């Protein structure tokens, strides 16, 4: 089986190399055979997908058949591993994840090459660039990180098993979503570089790139949030984002990709920011490669990273080569990117996009600096100095607040220049709504003047409310205009409004989701925690709850052994009646890998009519002296709003991808020739 997989990868390497070289020759050759040569290059690229797919299928089949003669399967699977996780073996280790990356890239390339008739020459250039990236990953798979290496010596009866932290349902979905985002940014990068090389006239490449970027951005967004939810549900520390280097690696291209999706509208509408947009998409792609370098080189420590290896130098050289190519073609063709207009007013839609982009880039630079600072300090001073959440939060929190403000203000501004009267008219009702939310928060006990973190949370709540009311006001105002012309009800009018401009109103829905996410994050300063060793009948108080340990027990299964506690949850000081619910925090020990995993129990509750709070219980382990479990409890308000916000953001992205409804055209009656009186008599 390993021979089939190895042959498939060698075949894919040869096909990808031919697609690259023949594609370059077809683009530079002016003879009559150029078109035929280009067609063979396109078909070789398509065949590359089939060869890489075959290699991936072989690896998955080896996992399901427990073929421990393949070293990768031995290290990342075992006989008692359940089927979904055996499938996830494909991306659970370094070699398999690189094969999965190559498979997704070949899949993106397949779609691009099948749609080549949209603009044959532009797509031919993009196909060549994708083939070059594909060639790099196939060289890695064949010569540096071979997934089909064979175990030497006597075969073991069972494998080492999958990392326990990955044996969680979301980990079957989270890495593919993240990789679809990472890999997908290769396509807009390829189109942007192609347009620069060709000195492509007009903005057609922007229209093509926008849809690819939105799809990719959507996948990356899902991947990041699923990773946060996995950290919240599995790691047992009560949080969802710790500014870990690998978390940061996924966030950086998301920030620059989001900036590109906003600023590209400036180029479409006004012919501005052409250089900026080109470098945003170049930077986004290179940040994806940098993130892959971080997770595979061992250069920076992370609980999410793969083991230290030598392939980090491959990525470093590839990154340097990519940067050199981008800089070289930019220097040669930068005159082609001159802006057609200039910024006319600070109070305009254009200025809001400029400030929006600057804030996103500032946030990205902060994350990049903080991530690499330990290594930079080690190189310069021979002392590794790490930076923690306070450093990131000192910049991220103010930037996030300013971005929220721009999210609320931007849609209400006009292109070129906005009048003061228009601002007053558009901001009145959203501002009153946000003010009302602030009053209600104070009535329910929020005191923003207590600590700086409380103040930030209060301001974030007001700005999130302003965003929500702005979005609603835009839908209602546009819906009323349509209702006035058609006579239909407001709801149907708003649906019709969305159909007329799906990109704009889908973006508003995404903004609504972002506001919900911010509402979830702002609850962090109000978190509570408590920890106690609990025997039978012992109690632990936290917030308005009393936790009573009913029992604790153990179990043994083929893949793992487990121990857990049975905890009854009561309203505080109301222990006479039935419990509100019973929770079962658990800890597992996986036999194959000899590693343990925490499985917290999380239950949302309404602590007041406006706030949903997660009760989060963790089984910390057993006190070996007393034999009793140690239970840690967290109260985390508003976290569920983050996951709800993700759903809204993805819904908005899907809406924005739907084509606009065609304008309704009335059919003119057939022309009737006038017949003179008396004619024919």
C-alpha cells in the first residue's frame, strides 16, 4: 500500500512540474503551438489533483485497515480508535497535514482550471502560479516529509494512537476548515500576481478575486472559531483564546484578508488603493505560509504545534523566494497601479475604509511582533523574553473598539463626501438605541467606573449595540423605500432589498455577527472561578450557585479509562428542592498514547433576563492522599454569544455570495401599425 501512495506522489510531482514548465512556455512562446502547449499544461494540472487524491485515499485506507507498517499510521492511529478519528488521521500529523494541504490546493487548482474560459490568459497565468506553489509542497512530500515511510524492524501489534486532545468531534471539522482558509488564499494571490505580471487592464481580476477571497475568508473564520470552541471545550482552563503562537498564526492572515475585503471596494468604486490592495493579498498569502512555518519548524513553542523538524527551512526559503518575486514584479510594473482618484474628505466612505485598513494592519503587526518577540530577543540578547495576553490586549482592545465604531459609522457615510445633516439624520435612531442599552446595563448592575476592564466592556457593549441598530436601520430604511413603491409589507420589502444588492446587505449581516462576537468577548472581565476538593455531599459555592458532589466513579473502555464526578447544581442556599441540573465533568486516560484529556461540562444559564452565563466544571484529578476529586468551577458570562455571532457571520457571507437578482423588465406590447381610414376599401 505504501508503494501505491509513494508512486502517486511522484506522479503528482511530475505532473505539477510539467504544468508549471509547459505553462510558462505557453505564455512566453508566440508560435502556433502555444495554445496546444497551454492546454496540455492545464490538463496536467487537473491530473495532479487525481494523483494527490489517490495518495490521500491510500493513507486513509491504511488508517482504517490498521496498516502499522507505514510509520505515519503507527504514530497517529491505533486499532481501537473510532472511525471519525481514523479519518482525521489524514491531517493529525505533520506529513499527513502537508498531504492534506497539497490535496486542497490541487482541488482549488482543479476548480480554477475547469473555469479557464472566463478569461483564458489571466486564468493561465494563475494556473502557472498555483502549479509553482503545488510543486513546492509536492517536493516537501517526496523528499522531506514523506507520509508513506515504512517502519523498519519488527512491526508493533498496535499503534501509538491519536493525540487525546484531537479526539473530540470538532477536531474532525476544525483543521479542514482552517486549511481550506489557509490554502484558499493561494487563489486570490495567484490572480493578483498574474494581474501585476500582465499589467491587466481594468478591475476584472478584482471581481474574480473577491468571490474566491470571500469563500476562503469564510472557511478561515469557521476554522478560527471552531479552534476557539475546541480550546474552550477541551483544554479545561475556562477560556477560548490564549494568544498562543499558533492561534496568532491563523489570526494574522484573517486580519489582512478582512482588510482586503473592505478596501477592495475602494478600487472597484473609485479606482483607489491599487498598490495597497495588491500588497494586502500578497501579505495575506505570505502570512499563511509563515503560519505553516511556525507550526512545523519548532522555532516557536506552542501546545498546538507539530514536533520540531528540519522542514522549517524549506518554508523559510519558499517565503523568501515568494517575497522576492512579488517585490520584483511590483518594482517593474508599479506604474500600472497608480490611483485614479484621491481622498476628497475625511467624512466619507473612502476615509472609513482607509482607517479600517490601518487598524487591521496595526492589529496584525502587533500580533506578529508579539509572536516573534521571544525569538527576536533570543537572537539579539541571547535571552528569550515572552509576551503574554496583557501585551496583546493593550493594543487589541482599543483597536477592536475603534473598528466597532467604524463598523457602525461606515455604512452611514456617502462616497466622496458626507453632509453634516445626513450624519445627524442617519445616526439619530442607532445612537438612541445604543444609549438605551447603556442605561439598561447600569440598571441591571453593570458599573463601568469600577475598573478599566469594566469600562472597556461597557464601551464595547455600547458600540456593539450601535452596530446592531445601524444594521437594522439600514434594512428598515431601504425596506420602507421599496414598500412605498410596491405596496408590499416591510418584511418582503427588506428581502427584496437584500436580493437587489446581496454583497452590501450580506456584509451588514456579517457586521451584525461581529457585534454579537464582541458582546461575548466583553463578558470576560466578569468571569468568576472557584476550586475545591469535594467528597460525598461536599459543597462548592460560586456566584448564585451551590454545587453538591453526589458521587464520583471510574470506568474502563477499550480505547481509554475514565473517571468523573456527579455534581448536582442548586440555586445558592436553596438545597431543599430538586437540583437545577446534574453535571458530569470527566477526565480520560488514553491507553495507546499514555496521555490524559480533560472533558469539562458546560451548561448555559440565564443569570438575569439579559445575560446568559456558562457554568463550566472541570475534573482536575484525584487527591492521592484522600481519594477525593478536585473540582474547578467557572462562571463565564455571554460566551455563548460568540458562537451565535459566528453563525450569523457565516450566514452573512453566504448571503453576500448570492448573485444579485436581475432587474425586472416589463415586456413592451408588440407594435401595431396604424391603418389609414378607408384603406383597403
